[in-house]
């Protein structure tokens, strides 16, 4: 009585497809037989011509067996060779199976047997013409039947040149760490005992490796005798290998003497087999492949046991993000301020992208409410966010150093030396004091200024903003937000952004998820935050990865606005604004930084040119300044320098403005910009002298400051010819700025 299950519909379909192809293939394919277990024997005509360059000599009819699984076409059929003549060729596994697909995802169920046959015919054509081993083919590691339950070995360090350039087969030693859960990491290759970087103590132990000088076959043996015979063929005597293996085994036994062992963490005896890439892979890599043979001397029998090897050496593996903006993070030092809904996923992305060092800063603890959208666990409740997050991120890769700092970010951003040690600072606190502190410290830094990325979401999580200040930018996150608000006020397409992030009057209905004195926050889900955090970081990295010359004419400050699917009706899903740098002046009295917008600078120069044309440069001129004085950031923004109002008087020694007209203009600007642009002071020229304020200048400005509040006095001068040089040749004159504060 037969116990074979009947063929499935899919297996019947495979046979029907091959018989159809037999009819239409012009006599090149024959279906010879089919069995009731899904095996279909075919032969393929390869012609009678023989090329001296062929990778193998083909017969006129080459036989193959196609093994069709019961889930066909959803699973890939296997192609078996019914002889050993192809053993050792690329894509031939165990000497008898053809690997025609890179992986399961490379198989197209819709093309079925036609797609399989096309690949098989193409492979045979390459063999016949000697192009199967072309330089464009990828490296193929020899295949070993690994047993993951036995153990998993991760390899990161490159082999030293001294081990791979001798030209002779030789032995290497490696330091391996038992990290638990049957996982082992190769931490160091040794050329001799002096190479040990530290005392060899548990959980570390030694492993022996044999370095081949010729490529291995395309599959490793499955029997012990076959492997030993192969190693002898590569120049290794059995006595040499046994002696070195015993040496490592005895050394490890002594090393671990008295240490409690378990099956999860113990010095697993194995032999490393290191082989070069095959010659077809272009320039040969002398140590392209590493396999690990379990060599337990207590285990009898001829069957080979192989560990699962994960080779992570940079010369072997191409990172999956190598051509993406995230690649900029490789080897960088990142500071993440705020470990909440945006900061935590940003920090994780940095670690996964290969950052060398990530410092996570937060002074809050995990509480139940944040589990809705922040990547913490129930067991983390009551623990500091920074330390919990850092501990989890350290588990992603041992190649990154991750520190959790429980501190108020305001204190840290005041230290310019602390900020200067990072390659990128990410402000994800949504805290205005932190933003202002960063703005203030950043402009006072004389040495290395890192880029600053500030990220935030709107009150209903339908919009998010990321601002990026490159090292050459004249302002930081506060500056970029201010510029964005001004731009939004001039563009109806930004009205929703203006209302969300710069409401006027300020929003009074605040979302407080817990009763009592809890911090107001925004409404948003974990999905919202993951999407926004990833997009904002990716956008910033794309800008950082683009080389930007240190030049004020190149935009170095930007703001990117993201809109959710619910908000895209208000404008594009992604929109970025960029700005050139301001002219920077240092205020003389209180050490504020004065940032003169290019439009304001052009306005001042245009007025001087007007006076020169209709009067002469010996005549004083001036006007009023619009912008903002931020005493927290210690910054004065001069956004506009409007021309003097009608009826103003300019003489050789003075300029008089019409106050009523100025008040009218100021009121209109204040209303249109939601208070971001106001009257901040006045400017005038000293055509014949240095721009030092006269006693009249000082007394007038001080009186206005007592009457109207803080006021900036800006004087343009430099002596004869300096104003002409500015108007005609764009050679900057001398400026004097002084801030007057009410007493």
C-alpha cells in the first residue's frame, strides 16, 4: 500500500507548465519522467559545439531533476544535477543542487516554470561560453549546513594584514566572547600572544582558525573525513590542526576553571575556516569567508556540525542604508536632548545608522500615560527615561557607545565646550527655554559649532517642523522658527502652519492628559510620532550629506514642514524654506548679537544711494529699524529698514523723522507678523567720521528707551569715501550698534 500523498494542484500545474514549454521551446527541452512525489526529470539540449573557454564541458543533452514542493508556485522549486561534473562551479551547492535564485524574494510565482527554465538556460549558456565566472558576479560564501541551536558566531573585526598576506596556509588565533543565549562574538584576531589587548578572562576564550590560500569549494563538506581531507589538500597536516586545537581547548579549560558553566555561556570548541574569495569575484579578497566547525572531542561520529556565522566585517558587508541620508551618521557623535515621543525614535535611528556615540538627555521619568506613544515598557514606569532608553539602545549594537544623562537640558546647553564635542545636536524637548539657551550659546561659540536640528509637532499632531542650522548659519532653531513665521505671514499657503505653531492670540485650550499640575502636551499616536521623527531626521541628514561651502550666499538655515494625510488639503505634504545668513554685528554696550537681514541691509544702502543722487553723501540720512529684541537669546533682529517717511528732514548734521507715520507703519507690521516685527530703533549715517555716537545721539536714544522700552541705535560711517565704497563697490563701511535699556 503506497503512503505517498497525492500530488497537489500546484504540482500538477508545474508539470503542465513544463510540458507546454516542451512544446514551444523548439526541441531544446524534453520532459522525461514525473514521479508521484513531485520530482520531474528533464533534459536540455546544449548543442554540440565546445568552447575551450567553457567553465565545464557540457553534454549534448544535460539531465536535471526539478523538485516541486507541495506549495508550488508559492515555494521555489529545487533544481538537482544528476551528475558531479558541475561540482565546484558557482551556484552549485553540495555538488548537485543549482542555486538559481538569490533568495525567496527573488522567485516570481507568477512566472512559474517559465521563469525557472529561463534562468537555467541562461546559466548553461554562461557555462558554455566561459562567462559564468565573470568579474561582475558577487562573492558567494561556501555553504555550510549550520545548526543555529548549537550556537551563533558574530564576526566584526577585520583580519590583520599580517595574517592574510603570507602566501602560505597558516594558523590564526581569535579571542571570542560568550555573550549568552548561545551567542558568541569574535572580538579580536591575534597574530601572537602579544596581541592580546587585555587579560584573557571569562567570558572570553580562544579559538583556532585555519587560513586557506586558495578558495574553498562552493559548499563545505558534511562529513568529518571529507573536511580533514580537504584541509590536507590545502596544506594543513592533521597533526598540526590537532595540536593547535588541543592547545586552545586545554588553554580554555584552564582559563574557565572554577567558573560555573551553562549551555548558554561556555567556551564552545570550534575551528574557524577562513578562505579567500573565488577568482571570478574581481580583485580577490584574501579572507572573504569565515566558517566555524564545532570540534567537540567528546562527540563521536563522522557527521560535521557547523555554527551559524554572521560575518559583519566592513570589507565584506554593505550596509543596507549605505546610499541613504542616514549614512551621514556613521561614526558621528550625536547629542539628543529629550527622550520623548520624537527624541527616543531619533536616538534609536542614530544608533542603528552607525553613530559612534549617542548621548540621551532627559530629567523625566517614565509614567503610564506616555506608553501610548513613547517606546518604553510597563516595567520602565518610575525609572529615568534617559537611562532606560540608553540601556535599550546599547542592546542594538556593541559598536555604538550610548550614554543616558539625567539632567536638565537647560544646564547642558549653556556649556559651549560640551556642545562642541558633538557632530550633531538634536533638540527634541519642545521646551522654549532649551531652544533659547541653544540659540544664545551657539552664537557665542568661537570654535567648533555643531549643526543643530530642532524638531517639534503641532498641537493636534497634523503638522511637524524640523529646523536645521548648519555650522555656517548665522542663527539657530529660534532664528529659523522666527523666519518661518514671517514667511508664513506673507504666504496664504502657510496659513495653517501659522495658526498651529504661532497662534494669535495664544492657544488657551491646552491638552493635559493627567489631572493635576501635569505638563500640557499634544494629541498624537505612536504611529504619528514614528513617521514624523523619521521624516524630519531623514530630511536633515539629506541636507547634512550635501557638501555646502562656508559662504553666506549659500542657505545654511532651513525649516521643513510636514503635513499629515489629514492636513495635506492645506498645502504640500513636505515643504522646505531656506535662508541665507544675516550680517552680524556685535552690540557695544550689553554684548548682544545684532543680525541684520539682507533686505534690511539693502534698504539702508538704498536710502544712502538715494541721498547721494538727489543731494550728496555729505548730507546725513537715516531711518527707523523694524525687527525684534530678544533679551533671553541676547539677539537683536533687524528685519526691515524702511525708507524715511514723507516729510522727513536730512541735513549735514542731523535727520528728523515723522513719528506719526512711523507709528502707523509699526502698528501694521506688528499686526501682520503677530508681534514678531516691531519698532526696535533707528539708524543714521556719519558721512565724515567714524560711527561713534555723539552726546546728542546718546541722550536722545536713552530718552526714547525710557519712554518706549529697549532701543537699538545703529550708525553707519567710517570717514570720507567709505559710504561711496559701499554704494558703488559693495565694500562694507563701519557700523556702530548700541542697545539702550530702560533703567
